[in-house]
C-alpha cells in the first residue's frame, strides 16, 4: 500500500513518513492500529530496512506512532488538531507544486485564479452527477 | 573437516576406478585362460600388471588430481573457504593415494587368489618371486608412489589432463634415468638398491614440496607465473634431493663384513667402505684402504696386503698392493677392458703374494673362440710392478675353478687348488712350467688352512667308506700325513704359532693335534650342532695354551674357554643374539673377536678383564 | 571498532595491465555498500583479494583492525561469499555441499539452511548439475547465509538471472539484514535494484574509487538540469562538474555533480526560458560517472 519512488528527489525515508502521515490523517490508518514491521515493509518495498527504521524512528519522535516493546509499532491516538495540521501540510504541498508548474507557463495571478475556479466547478459537477463519466 | 574432504575426494574419483577395474578383469580372464604350464607367461603378465599397468593407473589418478576444481571452476570457491591451502593439498593427496593403495591391495589379492587356483604354481619361481617374496610388489609400490606423486604435484598447474600426463611421464622417466646414471657414477661397484630407492623418494618429495609451496604462494589467475614459480621451487628441491642422495649414496652401504684374516696379531677385514684392520695393542679399528670391492680374498704376507679394486661398472679389475698400515698403495696391473694389454678381455681369478711379498702371482682367464673354451694364464710380477711374466696353463680343467693357495719361499713353486671335481692340489714349478699332483680326493669343505709358518697346509680328504681324513702336507718335502679320520670333520684351525691344530670330529668332538709331539688329545664333547652347518667356531688363544669355542646354551651364546688341561675354565656370555648359528670368532692372544653377521658388527672381548666392546659397526 | 574492513593502498597488476592502483576503501559495520564498476574494471579482482583468493601486489587489508595476510584463513569463518556464477562441485548433491560447508564454519546454522531450502523449494537430494541458474544462486545464498557471516560479499551474483528471481534474492538479503545486521558489500554492474538498499556508494573506475560517499549525499549532490533557451544556446557553461551534456535544438540537458547554490546562480544568469531539475537514477549516475 505504501508506495515509494527510488529515483525521486525526496529521500525514501521521507516518502515513507509522508505516506504514513497521509494515511493517518485521512483516517486510513486508525488509532492503535499496528504498522507493518520493519522487516515486512523493507521486504515488500525491497529497500534497506535501515531506511524504514529511520522513518519509523522519526515518526515516533513526531508523535505519530508509538512502539510497544517486543510487539512493534502502532498508530498513535493523535488529536484532531494534529490531524488537521497534517492535512494542511499535505494540501500546502499539493498547491505549491501546482503553483510551481504554472510558473513555467508564465500565467498572471488572475489567470491562475480563473483556471482554478473553472476546475473546481467541473469537479463539483462530476460529483453531483455521481459515477457517470 | 578432514573426513568430509576425504570423502569428497573418494566420491569424485570413484569413476576413475573403471580403468583399473577393466584392466584387472582382462588380466584375470587372460590369466585363467592360459594353460597352467606356461609359467613364463604368467610371470610376464603379472609383471606387466604390477610394473606397467598399476603405475600407469597411478599416473592417471595423479593427473586428475585437481580436475574437478578446474572443470567446475571451483578454485575461487575453495580458496574463499576458511581452510588453509596446504591442508587442501595434503588432504587431497592422502585421500587419493589411499585410493591408489586400495587398488594395489585388490590387485595383490587377485594375484594371490589366481596363483592359488593354478595347480602346481606354488612351487614355481613365479610364485616364490611374486607372491612369496613381495619384491615385485615393493617395486610396484615404489613406482606407483613416484608416478602418482609426480603427476599429482603438477596437476594443478594446467587444466588439460592429457598434457599433465605427458609431462609427468617425460619428467618422471627423465629424472629416473638421470638419477640412476648418477647413482651408478657414485657407486660404481654394485647397485645398493635402498640407496637408489632413497633417491627416488627424495625426488618425489621434492615435487611435493615444490607443489605445496607453489599452491600456497601463487596467484591463481595467472597460469604462467604459477608454472614459473613451481619450476623454481622444483629446481631448488631437486638440488637438495640430489645432494642428500649423494650423501646417502656415499655413506651407506651393505657394511657387510667379510674376508677376515688374521695376520701377525692383527685382524684385517673389509666392508663396502674399504679395508680395515683391528690392532689389539691400541684396541682400535683403522681404515687402511677406501672403497674397494667386497668379497675378494686378500693376500697378506710380510707386511704387505694385496687386494682388488673394481673399475667402473666392473669393466676391469685392478690388482693393488699396499703396506699393512695402508701406506704405499700401488696398482700393479689392470685386467679387463684395457686395450693393447695382455689382459684385454680377461678376468682375474685368483692371486697370491710370495711368502716374502717380493712377488705376486695371479691367474687370468680369457674365452678363446678357437677352442671354444676358457684359457687360463698364470702370471707373476714383482711387487714394484716390474718383471711381468706369464705362462699359459694347459690344464684340461675349467679355468674358473683354480685357486692359488701357497707360494712358499723355497723352490720357486706355487701350489694350486683345483676346485672342480675331482678336486686336486698341484704343485707348479715356475721355472720349468711343469706341474705335479700333490694331493687328490679332497673332501668338502674345500678349505685349505695354512699356518703362519707357511710350510704346511692342512686339508680334508675322502676316505674309503665315505669318511673324512684330516691331512697335513709338508710343502717342502711333499710328505703327507693323515692326522685323523672320522665320519665327519667339520672345522680345523691352526694355532697362532703353527705347532698345533684343533678340529671338530664326528660333529661334537673337539680334538687338538700337537705337531711337534705328534699327539692327539681329545678336549671336550661339545653339543651337536643343529642344523649341521651351524658349527661351533673355535680358536687358539693366550699363547696357544687355551681354546675358545663359541657355543649356544638355550638360545644364548657363549664363549667357552678350555684351559691348560683343556678343561672348561670359563664361560663368557656374548652380548648379542645371533640367528644364523654360532658366531664366527678370531683369537688374538688375549683378545677374541666375535662377528655379529646379522648386524654387521664386530665385537671384541678381553679375556683377562672380560670386558666386551663393539669395535666396528 | 566500527570498521569491519579496511583496505589501504591496494595495487594489483596482471602482467603490464594495472587493474587497481592505490585503492582505498573502508566498510563500516552494519552498512550496505554498493560497489559499481564497468565489466573488467577490477571489481572481481578486488573481491578476490578480499577473499584471499589471489594475492595483492602492494597494500594491506584489515579485517576488524587486524591485518590479513594472503594465506590467513580465520577471518573467512565470518565472511560469506557469493560469486558470480556460483561454482560448485557439480556432481555433489545439495546435502553433500551443505555438509561439506558445515564442517568449515564454526557458526554454521543448519536449521537456517533447512528453512531456506524449504522456502526455496530445493530438495537436498538434488544434484547441483541439475539446478538452474536461479536455483544455484539461491543455493549460493543459503551457503553464504547459513554460516552466519558478519560480512557478506557479493560479486555480481545476479547477472543473467531473471528479474523476479533477482527481486526474491534481494528480499532474502534484506531479511537477513534485518535479523543479523550483517555488513554487505554488493558489487555489480546491474544497478537497478541497488538504489533502494545501499547506504554507501562506491564507484570503481580507472583502478581506484572515483566516488566513495554516502549514497544519499551523492544523490543530493547530483542533479539533472534541463534548460530551454529562446534564442541561441550558449556554447559553454562556466560551471564545474558537468558530467554530461545533451543538446537537442534549443534544449540542453546537463548532469552536474556536485551541485551547489553557486552553480545554480551561474546557470540562472544564462536566462533560460525554461528550467527543470530532475533526480538521477543510480543507473544514470553510474553511466555519467564512468564515461
């Protein structure tokens, strides 16, 4: 379920951290749910277990997970503010990426705004129309 | 670890068993299909199996020594294991050589069984030589060991087995040939086999040493360097081998002591190492001549010793003369392969010094094609080498069997013994060239005993009813006296002053004959010798007043001394064991020399102090 | 002691050809080292010298701070080795090979060997000559891992193996890593899968290591810059460390190592119309470094 890209600029452990945080904030990983063991995750992703270990370590330091001795790592019961904060982080990253792209096209700020609203409308229409393509 | 690797080698090489197996099968089939009488064929066949087939198998086995490592490229694998390289080498070697040994054992068993199956074979030479003697087996073992060791040692140098095989055959036979020639060069008189065997073993071990060192030190990815390194090591070790072999060859020998002569209070004897003499005054053995042939009777008279020295490969014999202390050695004549000499193509049969040692006489024989027989010539020459004279002997007798027995100072005549039946003693006049019969009907043993005074000879003659007569002949007057007659007279010796003689009659009676008094005195009844030729040896000692006899009591050997009234006075225990009957002794006044012929030792005992000492070994 | 292996000034020539010259390398305990190099550039030679299969001409090798001489063998008890084309005695059965090896290594874990055999569906009675390449690779892995090594040396074992088997192989290595913290030296010219597991990158070229760095650091410092120019493209770039330059009309692609802000400024000064930066795969990195 966790996917990583070896060739990305972003270090692998960062990618793992991001993915896990994302899953937690989206409610995919629930509180007190066990995370895959270092060995299993490393094995599945075919990456160095040290990398996974580092990701887990930092996640624990940041409070997103906790370790039960001998049993493994579990998702923390984190407060809603933390979740919200994470969600904001994610969205911020997404918007920053989009803005970066627009720079390549030399658009004016107004043009960017218009484009954004246009896309929002289309998206909402898609939702209300249900599953129809 | 060793067990597993050992097993690995056996499993790997199991397929190689096919070759010897087929060979042995063919051998068995051929052997059994030949009629029993053809012993020569059996011998030949077995010889081929042992001396050609098995060493060939050994070569093949050795050449394939590292084959699996080459085939599977297992070098890197093997060397990356935590096992020392020398261990890899030695475990492989010993595992594979045990394979070879088991094949040899199986073959030996087969031969044994086959020989037993063939009726009447057990008495043939083949059986005795091959089975009974194990001589051929030891040669087979040696050849196989060397063949295997050499080919194994070079097998890791190159992956093509065929080349390895070829190279090992070349090197192996080349070295065998060279070392044989070298060995003969060092020891021209006869081949002392253990020495040569030692040589071959040293050479094989050189290969082992060079191989292990190269194996450990070389870089496996560079074949050229490997071969070069091996060659350097091999050369080094071969040099050492040859040096060791040389030392071995020059220093060991049969050490077989033979031809002991008493002369003027000293005892002269010879071994592979040369001529020695024991001087009782200083109680020491000294060497007076180096490296001569053995087994040749010597003539010792008037302070001079005559002896024979063999040339290379027995091509010629040289007659030499020297003083009894070894000084002033001089070669008088060379007989044999010497061109433009009267002695060309002749053989030396016998020689003797004149009583004053101013002259020496000798007989040579040469095969004469015209008469299709051997022809003998009697020669005599001055001791300084001048004045060579010769006379062809026209006795109608086989020349080889002539022996010069005495050359007394009077009358310019020689006494010659004819050893062929019918045995005779002749007197030969040097001036006239004529000869006359002096004694005949001699009995065995053909031992002529001459006292130090050299005017008499004692010998045995056959009596009318198969009896033996001890006779004494005066060389000047040619008068013969029959001293004693008995069923058997086994041994007779003169005293040191030449006026008495002791002999063993009837197998157990020790009798003394006094020349001056012309009396016979029975001394003692000794035990019968069992078997008959293990006769007591006896000698006169202590101013000829006592006789010492070597005897055996319950497996232990003693010197018994019979004193003035010739009653047993003393018993001295001989400090060694002797299988071949009672040991030989020589009496020199108060010293008795005892020979231990089993170990080639000479002992002496001082009759006054009863102290024993080994004087030569 | 944090260094399990140290190599000082190693040199090796074959005849006149110098393969390694003043080669230096150090391996820290517990890390995964990737050793890349073109075929024939000396990776195997280096590893064979580490494993005591061939001797060096000059230089020293230290295992756990103790100098190793050419014929020392005790350190090999702790080193697992998987060469390219695992050569074994092809007539042996798997069981025989394992038995033989168990006698060499004091720490041999036969239970582990059996577990792996089962996992790989290998029958002890099979003869090695009947195994496929992939099976031989697995067998080589079993032999290396069952000895419980502290250092695992792999000399391009996976070349010629299909991708799924390669992936399985790597997974097993990783599993081993998790359990034992083994130091791994992985030499190969097949670069692709290494990216995810190595912690340290060494590139062997011209007889010595041209790159010998923490892998992440190298990645961070290697950048691929794509620039599009409106007008004419500049002929020369006043920037050091350009490993590769590709030109396509108005587009230029530069691979630069090591990257820093100064170089970024210099390039920006050239006012490209368009500017993109991409990370490099290990493969691209390798190719750039050795050409």
